[in-house]
C-alpha cells in the first residue's frame, strides 16, 4: 500500500477511529487541509494513511488550543518554506502550546515562517506516531489508549489490536452478533477486560465522531 496515494479509510471511518466529528474531518478534506484522493465509488475510502496521520495531528493541535487559522498558517508555511507537502506528517513537527515548530539539523524553526527560535522543550507526536525515516509507519489510536493501532501492513489498513493484530472489526462483529465478551476473549485468546475496554472505547469514540 502506498501511504501517500492509496485510499485507506473513508472520512466516516477515520472520524470514528480518531474520535473527530465527521463534519470536521469532511471540512478538512474538502479544504485540502489533509491529503485525500477521489473515491472510486460513493462511500469508498478517500484518505491515504498520510491523510489519516495529518488528521490525527490536526486533532491533537486543536486539543492543544491552536486555532484552525494558526494550524493552516503552519501547514502552508511547512509546504512553502520547507518545500514539503507532507510536513504535518513528519517526525520533526512539534509545538510548545503557543507555536508550531519543525526541527532540522538540530535547529528549531517556526513552521509558519521558518524563523529560527530557541526553545528548551517542544512536545512531539511520537507517543502515538511511529516513523520509518521520514515516513509515518504506524498510528496508535489515542481513543483506545494505544491498544488499537492503524498500520497499513496489517488488516488492509483497518484497525487491529496492537499485541496480536486481531482486527477490531472481528471483535465488533462478534459483539454485535450477540457473542458475550467472555466468548470473544476466548476466541482471540485475550482477557475479557481487554475486550470490554476496546468495545467501550469504540462506542465512546463513535459518540465523539457523531
């Protein structure tokens, strides 16, 4: 799977997994704030993995108190000043709660205008995003306390349980089909508490995406 070109998730699914209002994510896609591809059919995936990563970063920046104007300025600055269309998905991106930064060669620059600055501490997104070089490799889903991941190498890009790669949809399918949490845990050699936590997290993320 090409993480930059191949559509992996629909806006609806990505919004639910990332706990973002679907209307918000649809706006980001429509305004080209995140990368997407035209759907082959109505309701089909439009967001490649890099677009999902960008959506997660945008959500995190919004939670940190940044306005969409500040985020757009940073995104446009990265693409213009650093000549990188995918700057929002790079490991060098971080923030201090007031400004969004990129780190290059040990130096720190403001993302919006490439002005060099001195900071002692800048929070990155490495708690949830894993990279291979410059490319995002895996996203630990915050809504699931990182128990569930998105990784294009597993589950055709759909969410899987981090420890054993069981598809989230397989767990939910059995649950919605009437299986008990204990039976599902036995089926996938997991603890009942883990199954309960994953199902509750899915429902809570869905409520936030509504």
